[in-house]
C-alpha cells in the first residue's frame, strides 16, 4: 500500500501572472492536504471520494454541492492524473510493470477557495503512480505534466504556480519566461528559505467556493485577444514577484506589505471582485494587515507581525464568516 499527499498552497506575490509567462512567489500550506492511497489489485479501479457521492439530504444540498464541486467531483481529477501518467510513459518509451491498482483519495483542503485543492489531488495521485510503477520523472518537468492533466484532459484554465509549489514545497520563486517554457517545457524554479519569511496569516471563507478556472476565464479571453491593459497589468504583477525576491535576498521585507496590497489592487483592474471577497480584503486592511488573494478568490494572505494583530484579524474576519490561520510552510 502506498500513501502520498500534497499540501494546499498560497501565492504571496505575482499571481495570477503564472498563467501568462509571469513570475511568482508561493508557499505550501501544510495545514491542509490531499491524500491518495494506492494498492495493487487484480483490476484497475478508481474509487469515489466523499465529494463524489451522489446521495443528498435534499434539493438544497444537491445545489450547494454541485456549486462547490461541479458535476464531476474529484474522481475526474484522479482519472486525468492516471491517463496523463500512462500517456507520458508511452510517449517517453518508459517501461513499467504490468500490474493494476486500486486508487482512492481524500482531502481536507477547503474546496474552491483558491488554496489549490484540485491540483493537490492530482499531485498526490501522480506521486503515488510514480512510486507504484518505479518510474522516474524529473522534478522540474513534473509540474508541467500535472498541469497538462488539467489543461488538456479536463479543460481547466490554470497556470503553473499551484503545481510547482505543490511539487517543490516550502517557498519557491518561479520565473515562467515564455522562451524557457516553449523551449524546454518548464521555467526557472528557485527554492527560497521559508524560515526567513515574515510571519504570515491566511484567511478563507468556506461559503465563497467557486471553480477557479471559471473565475480566471475573463483574464484569459482578454489576454488571448491582445488586450494591452490586461497584458500590461500582468507584466506589473510579475514585476512585484521579482521585487519581492530581491528584497528577500537582502533580508528586508519592509516593502512586502505594500507589494502585497498592490498585487490585489492590480488584479482588481482585470477581473471582477465579488463583494464578499472585497469585504475580506477591506476588513484585513482595516486591521492594519496587507491583504491579497492566495489564489483565485475565497482566501486571502498577508503579513501579520504580532499576536495582537492576529487576534484582531481573527475577530474581525470571523464576524464575516472567515476562518484565520497561521500557515505552516515547512
């Protein structure tokens, strides 16, 4: 029996430029994880998870769960991971043992609130498959392989940030230069010493679940048609991550609160921000903390220097239905 897992994640600077050849600083959030169990069996079986169950308390429960998980739940993510893995082995002429397995998953990552829950399931599944079949996949190419499972197999609009940080873990700076991506299939991924980061907080609202690929579609459409304001804004977002990296190596985080706030303010120019999401940002800022989206919405992240501010954030954000935690990065 093989057991693997992949953690949630949060983008600190630069997102969502990762889907557009940008630059990102992100961290893993080990408070939450997706877990996969794989064991040899006579047939190849993909078992359903709790979110795949098709039994509901009533009509309202059905509507709420479909809004949160879509019509296909997480089982499709496992299937996409399995198919992508086998496609990779066939194309690369990688031999593997002729044996079958049963695979199942569970996840405690809050779903559809921008913490990388879907990609974590695929990452954990891919790790289990690699271990089960004894196949070697270069660590730098694994995030691209995982992204392909979502883009090509499921049609989910996504970027490399989630997959890179969930594969590498800790804190990572990503330069997703277009020339590098098109030439070799992956960018430059630089591990940063997470213990040097300032104290962070993360807050999320379970009631704001929304499929991230749908949220990001407006940016994709505008980018693909060459909208100059969107392209310029994405370039500025990427520059924030580069500035943050430079400050990181100087050990000076005094500008990071302003960079984080600017990250959200720039993002709000190119995507619609719902009132509940905006309320989270504004509430955190009134407490004196910087605030930006950890992902596509539903969760925010920022710097929180002391316990007094953390308690204030927990109290004020709690009043609007948000949960506040200290992210465990390593």
